C-alpha cells in the first residue's frame, strides 16, 4: 500500500529542512513533547518504564554517544555559593560523627558561620603556593578566599614531585575539599520554612591522586533503604590517601519521603521524574534542580541506587541505556550485577545525567522498606569493582562470574485477583509455559496459575501478597548471551 501522504511527508520534511529550519525544530520539539506526555504517566520505574523502554538498536556500532557539554555551557548556571568558599575539615568517615548542625549553603550563608563537626588537623593545603602540600593548616579555620583566584593559582602551581600527578582540591556546596581528605557536608534544597530546614548528609572523599568523580545517590525514592546503606559502607571504607579521583555520596536524597517511609515527596510527586529540575517549577522540580546543580553536575559518573517498589523485589541489577557506547563500557566495571537494558524515562536522574554528559546507570537491589544484608553486600561489592576498574582504588579485587546482559525484558501481570504464592525464586531460570506462581481467590477457592511466556530469568518479582488483576508480578529478563564487544 502506498498512500499518497506517505510520499508527501518525507518531501515536506525535506523542504522544511531546506527552507525552514525553525519549522523543523518546532516539529521535532512538538514530537518530543508528545513523547514526554506519553512517558509522564509512568509512575513505577520497575514496570511501566521497562515496558516503555526503547528497544536496543540493531546496529549497535552506530549507537549514540553521550554528548559532553563544553565548559562554557556548563558554566551557564553558576553555583549559588561560588563566590566564597571555606576549606572542609578532614573527617575520618570511619569515626563517629557528632550530629551535624542545620546548615544551608544558600548564597546568604556566611562561610564563617559554619557548624561543621569537630575538625581534625591538617587539611592539606594546595591553594597556598608558598607552602608545601604537607604544611599544616590552621585548625578548623574556615578560610574564605576568592574562588577564581584560587583556581588560577592551582593551575599555575608547580608540581612538587614531577614524576607523580597531584590531585587538585574540589569545591562542592561552597566548601573546598583538599586532596587526600574526606569530609561530611550537608545539602538542603532550601525549600522548607526557615528554621525547619533540614539538610541531608553529603559524604565526600577527595583522593590524593587525580581521577574521575564518581557520585552515588540513595533513597531518591524515600522508602528504598538498601541504597542508603550501600552508599554509607562504600564511602566509609575509602581511604583518601589511596584513592584516585573523588567519590561523592548522598545516602538519602529524598529526606522528606525517607522520614515518612514514602517513595514520594511531601507533595506526592515522584522526585525521579523531575530531573534535571527547574528553579521556577513545582516543589519536585526545584528540589531536583538544587540537587542536580549543586552536586550531580560535579560528577563524571553516577550510580543512582534503587530497589523494587510496591512489594516487589529485584535481583541485584543495573538499568542501563545500552544504546549508548560509554554506558556499555561502563557496565563492564560492575561485578556480579545483571544488566537490564532500559532507555529510561524523561525526568529520571540517570536520564538527566546522561543528557548532561555524565555516564549514569541505576542500580537496583532488593525491595523497598527493608534493609537486606545480602543485597547491600552485592551493591557494595559491585561499586568496589567499579572503582577498581576505573583505576580509582587498587585492592586486588577478585571478580566473580559475569552476569548476563538482558537486552530485552518484560513483565508478566496477574490475570486474576487473589493471594499470590510464588513457585519460583528471584534469579531462577524459567522456560516457556512453566508455572511461576499461583493466584488463589480466598472466597471462591479458584486458583489460577501464572505461566512464563518465554524462556528467561526472573530478575524482579512480587513478594507473596494479595494482588488485583493487572498487578505486575514477574519481571523476566530475556535469555541473552554475554556479548563479546569491542
Ligand atoms: Zn526507586
């Protein structure tokens, strides 16, 4: 069938491309808006986003690359606190910390008013050219200096040991963190009533050697607790002297949701649909904007840690857009983690990070509202392997058997309401037609089995519970060979 319109459309597009570039852009934009509206309805990362994921491209070599915005673009949104900075006291993250005072790193904050926990001596100076890097600093003094002058100085600074590369200080949340030190900062989006403002900890380890900046975020959904512990253990186990690059960890991003045991913000919005945010938008937009600009924009790599939602549990796995070459390389660094291709949804932290040139994946491990030791260990292990692979640490990591990459996955929904009893476990391999679980109506006693549609592996599933018809019960990763690429 060759409808006349089908011949006409490419010509119109070509003509508009040649004669009316703005029209073409407007057309593309309206298409984008349409797609956004379509995906906005999704409120469950585990199910609808997987179902709406764009498939893997046939010709993987032509896959798109992450566009890295250049410095000029990146500096369009200057940090609100870039005018004055103070030097962070070195804090051994393994030691007990006093409860932090409420801090806000808004532009109004006076650097000298810091209520940082007890500082330890000698944050190594790099900004003072007159002294060697080992020179002790004034204990606990919040040194205020001009940011631009400092960066100019560090650029000109001669290397002490020409054979060894020297790491630089980093500035985060209005604070200068010296190389070879770790510290605990705090971030607040500043959206609360003055005096009721609560900040969430930001753990920073700035290695003594140069390297990439890895960011770890937990509890973007406030009820997903495993990630909080994964971030804490990973960060607290790092020795800044032995680290190349920086690791920035935000264990509890959605503090509001965390306090209420809720996935959502206090306005019932899903924060993970509002990145990179908007300073003049709704509450979620503004919180997302603050996090993204204050912290995420400093990262070169991001792992956003989640769990299953709504009484579903996930096998430790990465959600990754395998259409992007850098992401395909990045996921090879994660030991014993299945990889599930998912193109992501507009507004997700990982999607926004990718758009900003940051290599990003989501990590899923276990279920919400629980602390699960096995899943936490899996996450920490995999992040350690990643840092080893990125040459950030050297611990002679012992790699396990590679996990498969699932380029395609699908959810099987319950067709009947009742009580679900699973016959299979997370990680089980299943073949077409096999019974995954049985839903029994407690009133009529009628039982209905749920069958596997295809061969695959259970990478996510509902825990035994009362289900309604349509409840997504089993997430099956299509059986995929481990690809030999590059
Ligand atoms: Zn989540």
